C-alpha cells in the first residue's frame, strides 16, 4: 500500500484465510455475522465487506477461540432437520440423539394418537422432533429447569404447527415423574405409549466434563455427580406406573453403559430389551417393552 492510499478492504476470502479457526467454524461464524447463506460466502467471496460486519465476525471469532460452542455463539443448532434455539441453559442437540427419535417413532408407528413423554427435555429437541413427524401424537415434556422449559416452549412454538391434531406439547417443570405426580391432571391422563429420555449420564470425574463444548453446557444436564446411572435408575424404576401395556421405554446413555442399563431394564421386568448403535457404532440407546 502506498502512502496516503486507503487500506485494502477485507473480503470473505481474506478473512477466512487469516482466521485461526477450523475452516467450517470460521465459515459458520462469518455467515452469521454477515447474515449470508453458505452459498453467498462462495458467490460473493471477493466483495469488500462492511467494517462493522468484519468487527462482528472478530467478536464471534474471539468467543470461539476462547472455547465457546458454535451453537451457543450463533444461538441455533440443527437437529432432525429442524433449527433449534440453543442457550447456555440447555444441552446442545447432537446427531447421535437422532437415534433416540428414530427409535421412538418406530415404536409408535402403528399407534394412532400415540402418547409420548420426554423426560429431561432441555431444548425440546426430542419432543419437538417427534411431534413434527407425528402431528397426531400427544406429547408431554418434563424438565426440572424453568429456563430450559422456556427455551423448549419457544422452540415448540416456532417449529410446530399451532393447529397440529395432537395439540401443543404439554411442558411440565419438575423432577422426572414427580412433575406428573404434582400436576393437577388425573393420574389416568398419564399412561404413555412411549417414554423417551436423554438424561444426565456422565459419571462424576469423567475428564470429558472439562473439555470441549461440555465446559459451557449446564452441568446438571450432563452428570449426576455420581456413577452416571442415578437418573437412569429413577426413570426405569418409576416407569411402570406410567407405561401402557405394550409401551416402550427408550433411554440414551453413555458409550460404556449399555450392559448396565440392560440389567436395569431386566430387573424392572421389561421384555424385548435391546441396545442400538449410534453413528459411530457405539451402543447409545437402550429400550424395552412393558408387556
């Protein structure tokens, strides 16, 4: 640059080339800062950028360098084809949990107006995904966190048809089945064709809790501060009062917990117990049927 000349304007190409972030992370954050679709980052790659947009990208870039999850920075994560609002108050929906949704949908496939309960709903990803595929299903969702319930309620309002035949998702605050027991509705209203849950299952002291995105997610949604099975035990043992005959209980769990979870199902009298593998070939979801 010669003396007195204007500085060269930054472009998508130059910003991405200079960013220390992984290429995909940088593209997501730059697209968010600019309000551009992914294709525009390619077709408009050499356009001069507004300095304010560049400053916004730098701010987002700094957050990611500090370790903040992409989903929390941009406030959205795609799950089961739907864009969910994500905040630090809820777990970030992950692709492996789509297995739980698919298994639940298969379990209720032949049941008209199926009744489904999602325990520990967080962002509402599981409940909303099921309700979106099965508009006739009646869905309840429980979480002990009021802030999580607020996020899930907003996601349901944004992503579901307000006039779906199954009605709106019923969100209840409380601990597992206690939220149902504390409800003003009669006990007979809570007899489900499927109960699903992605509960806190990471054992206390697991080093993963101090690495990556998990550092920024709500700890109480990740670990029971014990052996990782406390919530799963409570869900399995308490399910008998809330499952219809022939209904399914389906739980996501840790990579090394499948055998222990199957034993819990067996002790509780479930039949047709099986563990299913996630995208990485790990037994991640275990289910059983109440006969």
